[in-house]
């Protein structure tokens, strides 16, 4: 390999190592988040509260869209990602109420 290709391979390896670490952080962070949302779901079920809170969801989406913009992340992607998580959480909350 040429020096340029070797250097590119080294840079690629470094980026991939960072991506792998960040993926691990995301997984552990989501795990921690879902522990809390499971506790919220149980609390809501115990007190006969609705499984979703549309007003809070709207506030969270707006807040994360702003954070995404600050982080140079596509706000639409952040919104889709959060909506996916919210729908999962609501399903878990509904299961607690069953």
C-alpha cells in the first residue's frame, strides 16, 4: 500500500473505533433511559394515569430539535428518533396497565 492509502486506513480505523465507542454509549444510555421509563410506566399504572402525555411529548420533541440543531444534527432525524422512542415507551406503559 502507498503511504496515502496506509494513512487513510489508519484514519478510517480511528473513526470506526470512535463510532464503536459511541454506539456502546448509545446502547447503555438507552438502557438507562428505559429503566426510568419502565418505572414511570409502573407508577402511572399504579395511579391509573394515562400511558402517554402528549403535552410533555411535544415539549420534549421541541427541546430535542433545538439540541439537535445546536449539535449540528438534522432536527428531523432527531424528531423521528425521539418519536420512535416515545412510541416504544407508550407501548411499555400500556403493558403495565394490562
